[in-house]
């Protein structure tokens, strides 16, 4: 009696694998290497080669552990769009970053959804009322102002919250000459910087040229600069750099960085802090 034998399907060609990777990126906004290894039944090295090919063709952008839909260097996402992405990671990063702020410190916050998480974490500090916080972020200023108003209404001391002037961007930042002029004579203990993208060889980047100038001015105010970035920002490019790796005191993120970032931290002596969900 003959027995039926099921034969394994033939392996996919490189172009077929890449089409499936691209389809997943287009559907979900991004993919992880491990997911595609399981789905396609090939090695991690093969998937990484496929992603490299797609990157060279401009179809995806490489990020730590996978690939995402490419963002243009001069394209600035709206704040509302970014606010709903990676919320848990940003909250953990904000809490860990804010934990270094001590009573009586002066703090500067750049615009962005991760620095907004830092602002929220600052309001939970027991010494929040002793702080001075300067920001060019409309959402962060609102969070800080509301917390300060609640403290005053309850008869408690409240912090000093300063919102810079300037022209509003799609990311709800205030930028431009008025902002830079105000920041020129400001000095703070900590400056927390978000970014559109990060590359350890290039630094923190933004697609908005005026925001880059404003962020550079914010950087100059701080004794110590702390980058707050979730891992989706790694390898993403912006039009202009505003902070080099050597200018950082610390980088706070959500997962272990790649080897290039680890090497940059060792070379430039900034600390890497992982806000894990453990």
C-alpha cells in the first residue's frame, strides 16, 4: 500500500521574501526580524540581508531589531500621531529620566512625546514644587501648569513653569529667533531632549530646521544633557543634527541598544539607562 508523503514547500526566493517583509511593514508600520524569521522559516542573517536590500531601494528604514516604513528627512509628523505610539515605553523612560532631578533643580524640556512623559513624571516627584521648568513644548507646559494650579488651589507650594515664545510647529513646539533669544541667557541643571531620530555616529536629529536651532539652544542651557528616546527612533534620520553623542550625559531608552550605540557610550562616556518593563 502506497503512503502519501507531504513535501516541504520550496524555499522562497529573496525577492519573494522581501515582498512579504514589505507587505508586513506597509500593513503594520514596521516588523521585527524575529517575527519574519518565524514567519518565513529562514535565518536571522537572511532576514537582515533582505532588510538591507529594501533599505538600499528606499522602501523601508532600518531600526533596532527590524524595519519600519521610511520617513522622509524633512517630513515632520504631527504631535497627535506620535502621541499614540509606544506610550508604555515612553512612560517608563520618562519616569526613569525624571528620577535624577533633585529638589531645587532647574530643568529644560524640549518638545516631543517622550519629553511630555518626562513632564508628567516630574509632577509626581515629592519635590515637584521646588523645581523650575522651562520648555518650548505646548503640551508639556500645559501638563506642568495644570499640576501647579492644582497645588496652588490646594494651598500647597507650586513650581515655576516657563513657556518660551516662538512659532508653533506641527509637533507643538515653539521655535524660531524669539525662542533662541530667550534661551541664550538661561542656565539649568538638566536638559531633557527628545528627537525624531538617532544615530550614534550622527547624533539626535529633527526634520525641522528651526526646531534644530531651538534644540541646540536648549542643549546649551544645560549642565547635563539627557536624551530620552524609545527604540523606534534608532536609525531614523532627520534633516539636521542638533546634539552629538559626545554632548550627552545620558541616554535613556526602553531596550538594550545596538553595538554601535554601546561603543559610542563607552567612547564618549555617557551612561545608557534602560527603562524596562520588568
